[in-house]
C-alpha cells in the first residue's frame, strides 16, 4: 500500500516531472501543533516518503491532527469526495456535474449521514468533531490548493462531521451498492429470445452465460454451516427439490422497459457506474492469514493487498497514529491506511493485532416496481401496498453551480431543475427511505438499500483501532453495518480468524415460502405491491448493535471461522463458504427454515484458486512460511484460468497422433506453426511478464528497468497466444451463438464468458455428447475427440493469424466422417429442441455446422431424457431458428436419412436448413451406432 504524494498533475508533463522530483527530494520533517480545541500540544512528523506519524495526548487530539494532516496533503480530493456523495459537485466544478448531483441527491447518502450523526454517541460525535476541527484549522492557516484557482474559487466550505460520514458512506456505497437493473434487462432479453426461438432463456442465462457457480471451487471456509459452531458440518442443508439453476419466473416487458429507461438516465453517473456494471467492474482485494503452526517464526502472518481503482491521488493514505488517552488502560499505537476525509485506520495493525479486508458481494440492495398514486402535477404522493395507500415523503432540493464566468466565486442557483426532474426527492418509508428513481405513468422504481439509514462503520473502525484481543475485535465488527467486507484477523496470542461483516436483510418470501415469490429472485427487479411478499421482513429479533431497521441474519449465520484446522484462511472476493458451487444460490436452508441467501453468486474465483493452491503447496512442503514467501505470492502473476483450461487444448493436440485420428485433426497438428504454438503453451508456467525492457515486472527497479530474460520473453509470448486463443474461442462459441438468436447486445462480460466457456469444456464429455447404450465408453471417446477437434480447429486458425468463424451447414459437411459427428440424440424428450454444440464451432475450411436438432421421434428413455434436460448445458440447447419451418422440415426428414438427401429441406428457411441438415447426419450416426 503506497502513499501518494501531495502533487497532482495539472499543467502538463513538465510540471508533473518537477513535482515528482520535488516530492522525492523532501527530507523528513516534523511539526508541533497547539490549537484551540486541543487538550495539549501534539506533534506530526513526516518521514522521507511523506508518511506522517501523529503523536497526541488523547484520541480526540489524534483525530484533530489526523484531519490536519489529511487536509495538508489531500484537501481537494476530500472536497471532491464529499461533494460527489452529497450531490453538490456542480458547486465546485461547474454545470457538467449537475446531472450527477441530481442523482446523488435523490439517492440520499447524505441524508443517511445526517441520520447517523443524530444517533451517534456523544463520545463518537466529539471524535468526529475534533477531526473536522483539524481540517478547518489547516484551511484557516494555509492557502487553498491550486485547483481552486483554476476553478475561480477563493474559498472552500468548512469541513463538518457529517462530511466525514459522507466519505465513509461513499466508500462503502461503491463497494456494496449493486443495482438489479442490468440483470433484469439481460435476463428478460434471454427469456424473450427463448420464447421467440423455442428454448429456455432462463436456463441459458444461468446455466451457461451468467453462471452462479464460480469457475473454480476454492472457498474460504469450506465447512461453514449457518447457525453452527465455527463450521461443524460438512455441507449446507438444502431444499429437497434443489435444482442446478434457480427457478425463475417470467420478467414482464413493462419491467424491462422501466429498467432500460432508468439505465439510460445513469449512463454518465460516476457515482453509479459500478452499480450498473455489477461484477464486471474490477474492484476487489486479496487477503490471507497463516497460523504460526505453519510459519518459520511461529507467529501468524497476515497479508492484504487492496485492489481499488488506480486513482490519482489514490483512495488510501498511509498514517501512523499514537494516542496516550488516560481513559484507556493502554495507549493506542496503530498504523495502516486511512481514507482522506475520515478519522481512524481502516486496514492495518496495532500493538496487539492486525486486520485486513476484501470486498464481499453481500446483496443488500433491492429494486422494487411500485404502483404509484399521483397528484395533479404527475408527482407520486403514495404507493399502493397490499391494497392500502401508503404516503410517501417529499424532500425539496436546491442546486447551485459554479459558473466560472471570470468573476471569482460566481456560484449561483440553478433554476432549470423542476419538481419532475430532480427538484423533489420522493422517499418510500417502506424501503428504508429509499427514493423513487424512475417514474413511468403510475408505475415507478424504488431502491431499498441498507445504507440509506443510520450506519456506524466509522464507529467500527474507531473500536478496531483500539481492540486488544479477538473478543474486542468481534464486538467492534458488530458496528460495521453496510459496505460488506471480508475481515481477516491475526493477533500476538496466535489467533487467526475470518469474518464477513455487515447486516444482511431477510426477504419475507425467502423466509416464509422457501422460494422467491412468483419466481422473481432478489437479484432482479422485485414486485412492490406486497402480493409476492418481496418486502424486507419486519424486525423481530434485534441483533447486538444492529442499525438496519429490518430482520437481518444473526452473527452466527454470517460466514466466519476462528483458528481453522487448516491453519490458514484466504479470500479474494470469492464465494466464502461454497453456497454457489452447485450453481444455485437459492436452495440452501437457514436453521429453523427459510432460504439462506447471501448474494446471487458468480463471484471472482481464479485469484482465490491460485492463492489457495500456493498456500497449500507451501504447507505441504513443510511449512516454515516466511513474510518473503507471502510477498512472492502477492506478486504472483500466473493465470489460473490458463492452467485449468489449457489441458483441453493439449488433449486435442495429443489426440491428433492417436491411431484413427480424424484427418482434419491430424493435419491441423501437423502445421508447424500450430505445433510451435502448442509447444510454447506446454512449456509455459502460466506467468505473464511484459517481455520488454520498457515494461515493469514485479521486483524490477523502476529507475533502471532491466532487459527481460529469455524465459520472460517466452512466457510473454505464450501468454499472448493463450489470451488471443481464449478470446477467439469465446467469440466463436458463446458470442456467436447468442448473436445468432438476437442476443448480440446482451453478451456476458469477460468473467462470465470465461466461466461459461470453461464449464462447457469441462463438462462436454458428460453432458455434451450422446452416449450410446451399447458402448458408452467408446461413445465418450468419440465425443472427447470431437471436442478436441474443435479446440484445435480454432487454435490453428489463430496460430496462422486467420479468423476462425462458425459457419452454417453446407455441402462441406459431407466431408466429415458420419461416425465422428454429433450429437446427443438420446437426451431428447420427444419434442424438437435446438442444441448448440460448443465443439462444432469451427473454421470455414475445416468443419461445417455448429447446429443440430433432436427429431420428434427420438427414442430416448424417459428417465434419461429428464436427467439430461435438467443438467445439460443450456448453450447446447440453443441456436437461431424458425421453429415452425424447422419442425416442419424435420417431419419431412426420415430418422434414418443420410447427409446426401437435402431435398426435404429446400423450402425451409436458411437457418432451419442448417439445423435440419445436422439432424440428418445425427440420424445417420444413430443408425450406425
């Protein structure tokens, strides 16, 4: 965690370089301070790297000096942050941010900060006030940062304690606010495409393209059971009718339209950009803690590397705080990273223990479709819930804009914002005072979120900074109410632990019905009428230090572990306990009944996979782990997905040399450039160095970058080959298929696409190929060879810098040996269904079709048909077609037809002809056994 210096890029490269040189040349310095409000003089000393050490007589004086030090180095950043959260950014930087202000003001994080201030203890209010006084003392005695001159401003608003609460809420918001808009739009689009083309869009979405299960199965606490004692069982209890994908109801077209309209409003909002992008946004962290039983020193080692965005200046600032407060038995001596604008250390160590955090994807946001009651101006004044009218709350807003007209401090009221476009925030008390964010006629969208009310994250960190043991640390975490984090802990007594923090609301339908009401899960837009019991459950069991005024999961149902038998625990934004490993996040049970729900799933997986394997390898090698081992692991750049996926490519290449290999496969492997590419990949250690002298790699001296070694160059080449092959393969399978059914605008993001691609490769032998009853092992070998051919085909075209594209059936198909062709006819249930076979994605000059269809007269056994329908990857059941024409064409094709008989298809649509040509080949294969 590095410190960003005070300089900021303003007037071009020359100034930037000069600022860097000046910052590096600054010697260590110290400053004694005595100011009104301080109980005694204090001292701030800065080391050669600009990191301050604050020495104070008590905690409030330490907060005062911390505010002073933050303002000295980061005041403009602090001002930007509080205004972004509060919805007053246009007052600082001008009219361009007015729309963002309207959105932020309507959402109301600052309203929540005011509520927090009102409910805080007097002691904590004094702590926050002391910090604000320190900021303002610096403002009163120093010139403003130069950015204000460029903005034609001669003064800045004083800092307030509520501003600090806004900073804290803003950071938590960015890490936990996950709108249900994009999943609603995409899932709705998949359902509509499925209705039009005759496939199950929901199963396609959750089964293949946006899988709930992670791509790797490593978890933080493998044996955790909610309500148990530190994980006493070996699996989560499940519903008797648990399915591999959640049962999803149809999303109405009006709901989709409202979601699209709202998304358009938010496209340019910096505050909400991550909430729209969801899990594709690269925000996260790594952490792990190793018990002393596995370390060379016999002491626990905790490692934490946050992965927030690369902003300038950075999100964090390193500080060291000392307080000799007589109210406590021991002095506070804590060091770590802080957030400019808020007191305390949020990741670090004191003299007794260390802690780190990574972001957890706990679902604490629900979007509701409301029925509104409007007044004569078209503004809602009530919603209808369970047939009753419930009054809404109006909050009137005024907006001001820095005109930058040439006259300093020209900040005037903006009169273009009327009641219907931001002048009134309309709050729904039932939704934790969440706002109506979109109105269409008498319908609207509201957002329930745990952060809208009073929450006490800063109180939590204040207590953590002074915690002296595990019990005090756990008590401090009970004040951490939203912005869910995975906390890793280690202390001088040898304890290690892991806790998921924040308050998880209980949904009424999940608790009382053991299923989402109407089949609408919490991660898409929910019904606000009350009919489906989608509301957050009224408070019945108050938890210790609870802030959210609804029923929440108790502490022993939130994932945690203390001193695990494994001797370590790690997290990298992954599923912490394995609730999503079966691809269904809605089939686990709470103690005493009700669905145990944390979030939708689909969490990051590969970083955890690498960390977990490396730690297990170090332990298996005898332990004696050192801090240098942990630094090496933090710098690891090996691609976990490459290690798990490339065996499919290597298997295909090996099959090319086997007796009876397809001529096409053998010829592909015989290409010298293909052989060279595969050879490079087989020798690769999965690392990703830059391979050039101008690139920085871990351990390099940035002031004198070394030339890369030959090994680094080779690894860089192999990584490039793999990255291009992976992208091309996904584009030619998942992307191509979805585009063919009208879903080209709803493709999965990179993480989801990689997970889906890997899943289909891993499971092809079991799910993707027909196993003939007479010779199952032989048939499986055939289908494995088919998969290998497809992988080699695309990789060969990549290696020769040629484009590999799927093509529809043509007469080339007759060149494919009938006994080597597709498909899973035995899994059909008696009705026509299109099957998308990943292994049939191919290059025009290598293979033919990637489509096939099961005939209506399939003779599959009922038992096998049901099993295959529920488990087969949905991507293998999807392709574009005209249902009527294709079905008609199939009826004209005898099940024993051969590929040389196209006459029955001449009057069908091109897509139907492609699909139905494949069935003729499938029928031939079926007859041939």
